[in-house]
């Protein structure tokens, strides 16, 4: 069983459309299928720190999902395990490891206070975990379905988990009653991702045919009512996420693009793509909804401090980060659709993304 070793790598910066200084304390962290985590100072063209994640290649070909907890722990979901890392530490070893899972873990997320974690995976289950419990009792609940699970999303009121599987069913799992309802937006179309806006009023899902479905959520417990069908992409859709202010929805796809939709009328606001860009696997908005971070075949994690305080004026540029199968992370101006910078440091594709708008 071999552990990969890595050396320091540099990154390149693309030509800016105009000369602008980016805040110096903003950091970018990426993890990819080379089992390596890189931290970038986005104001400079060089990688500032590199951390090898000690994952045997035989067990972790890539990271499928990343999530940052309220306590600044990073959960990395992979093959047969979830591992928690301390984002504020340079220690490459996981703080906690969750195992006894037979297949890939597709998605991971945290309860709003970080007291428990939820996952979905190819073993046809959604699970709730307690990181504080003894190893054998960490898995607190298991929700069994009949097909591999691609997506799990906790409602903001913490009462339901939406579970999307490869058969095309969205299971609405009521955590209080342990009962569930089923929603089938499109027959025989695999659910790839589910998103709920922060206000808990809208839900979106994308499938492997490139379609996006939107529902309004109302009542107690929240009940979905069909609202909009969008032919979002020409190929496989991968992720969808609402902005924190609920005014935008981003969808990413195997057609090498990320698209931003305006939720007021569901019109296409911006399409972001690059000739060398490949599948876009993930995306994340900043807290003020003025920035979006997207990823392609990758995993990426951001920890900014006072970065956004310098962007209050209307004429300041609105940004998006993308990570690609070509191993580049890119900084985009959303409003203008221009590429601001490129960051290079990985040798393989980027596979997942997470963002947290607070210093570490």
C-alpha cells in the first residue's frame, strides 16, 4: 500500500483584464485526486503552503465531496470513508475517521451548529453521524433506499434531509418522524445534486440529462410544489447551489460550463466557460452572494478574512472561482464574464469544493 509524496508546486497567474490588487489575506485551499491539499494566497502567483493528505491510493482515488463545519473542520468524503481535518492546522493527519462504509461516499454536510454530520453514498444509504461518539456508535441513523445516492441536502430548519438517487427519486426524509415521501421530477433520470436556498423557500435538483427542476417549499413540514423546469445544460449536469441571498442559482455540467440563473425570472444571467476547461464538478457562493467559486473534477476550499469588505462599491468586480480537470483553479469576473487569474499547483484533476466566509 503506497502513499504518494509531493513537492512544492508553483502556480501561474493569468493576464488580468485590468490591473487590480486582490486582498492579501484571502486563501484558497484545494484537494484533488493527487491526495494533496494546496493553500494559495490569491494575491500572489505562488502556492503558499502544501499539505499531503495521508490517504492510501488504493482507498482514495479522489475526494468526492468537501464540507467545512461551523467549527472550521473539513470533512472529505471518499471511497469507504469520511475524514475530518482541522483547517486551522498544518497537520496532514485526520482528526477523526468514519469508516465501516462499503462503497463511495458521494456527499457530506453538517448540521447548522456542527453537532452532527450527514452523508449519502453508493451503498444506497443516507446516514447521520455523531463525531463526538465512540467509533462504533458514530453512525446514529441510516436511511435505506433502492439505488445509489448521489445527493443529500439538509433543509435549513433542520427537519428534513432531501436524498436524491440514481433511479431519479428524491426522498424527503423527515428526521422527526423517520417517515419519508418520494418525488420523481423525471423518470429514469439520475438525480445528481439537490440544493435548498438559505431561506428554505426553494429547492432545485439537476439530473444526468442536463435538466434542472425547481420547487417552492411551504408548510410545516416543508412540502415541494413544482415551480420551474430549466433545460440547463446540453450534457450531464453535476451540481446546483443557491446564492446566500437566494437571488441566484448556479448549475455546473459535463458540458464544460457553469451557468448562473436569476431566481426572480429564471433567466440565464451568465455562462462561464474556457476552451481548456473540462467538466465543472462543484461551485460555491461567497456569503454576500457577490462571488461564486466553482470546480471541475476537483475539490477546493476557501478561507477568506476581510476580503469582501473592499468590494462594496458597485463598480467593483464580482468574482467566481472554478477548478478544472486540467488542474487549474480560475478566478472569474461574473459580471463581465472575463477570466481574472489562473492558479496552478496540482498535477491532477480537481474533484470537490467547499467555501467558508471567515478567517481561519
